[in-house]
C-alpha cells in the first residue's frame, strides 16, 4: 500500500533516447490520486514521449517508476492496463463503423457459450456512461460516426474508465472542440477526479489548464522545469517556464507581490 501522501504514480530520473536524439533528461513526475495534473510544454518538449513511457508504449532507458509506493516495470501497454493506467490519445482510437457499446468493448468483448454477450455489454456500457453523467448520447447503439467531437471524447474517456482504471491520461482532450463540447469534457474530467482517480491531461489551452488542474508540471526540451500546485502559477509564469525553462526576476517579483 502507498504511504499517506504518496502519489499514485511516481517517476524518477526517467530518460529516453531515440538513437542519437535524447527526448527525456532525468524527468521526475508525481501523479496523485484524486487530482488533475496538467502536463504543459511547447511542441517538442517531450510530453508525448513521457506519456507513452508511462503508458507502456516506450520503455525508458533509465529511471524508476513507482505505483502505490512500490517499484514497477511497465514493459508494454498490457502491463500499464493491468496496473490501472489507461490513455486516451488525441485520435481517440474509436472505430466509426461500430456503435458505442462495440467501441467500449473492442478487444475485450464479453462472451457466453462462445457467443457475444450483448445484453451484459450493453448494461455495463450504460452503467459506466450514467455513472459519469454522460447524457448527451441518444442511444448506446448509436454509431460513433454520428457523434459530435465532444460526444466522441466522452465515449473514449468512458471506455478508459470501464476497466478499473486508477490513472487516466488524456492527450489534448478539448482540441478542436466548441465551447459547449469543451465544457462537457472538462466537467467529465472533474468527475473522474472526484471519484478518486488520478488524471493527467496534456493541453495547450491555458484556459482549460487553469480551470481544471490541481497541479501543473512543465516540460521544456525534455526536462521537467517546474512542478507544483496550480495556484503557484499564473499565465505569465507558465508561459515563461514553457518557453525558457525558468522564471525571470520580473515574474518572480510579480508572483511575490500577488502573494503579499
């Protein structure tokens, strides 16, 4: 069991090379349960590489991963899923030609006497959507191709939550969504947090970051340059960390003035 105050997932000194190119340099990251952690950084900062390392797509070259306070080795995505780590990538990995139930159980279909147990899968899908208050879809047998961007994102997140997940990672979940759809997805993320899950969200949208994040971690050119509670940042300091990797004296004075 994790010690009191111990993050659900803790990575220490993670490094990753691709040939001569080093993508991550000694990265530390804490992802506590019951909190949303926003992972921020400019293009090429290493966000996707770190995400794929945590989710088992890449194996780290160096470093340690702790889950519930215990050291673990995540060799592939199956190892990550067994721990309770599910990732919703930007392309969502949904099949347009299948309905909601079929997508939520894709590759994990339930059977009875070698036949698909449609009733059981329908019930489980409906219960998961209802528990997350996903009410905008007309029918769970609706083809995914007919859903809006926000509905598709909600289905992808619900699919991730179905499998006893404890950590849900989301890559740009509100990209290309309208105002109403963005609101639905942000509210869904807050519900995951309120259920005690750890949530990590990668986002370039600073409005979304400051609305939903409890904590913010900033990568810059493969290095973790800042990690703290969201209230320790403002928009200026966050952008400065993202672009330069440090905070100027002017920004420091401004932050000190705000706290006095």
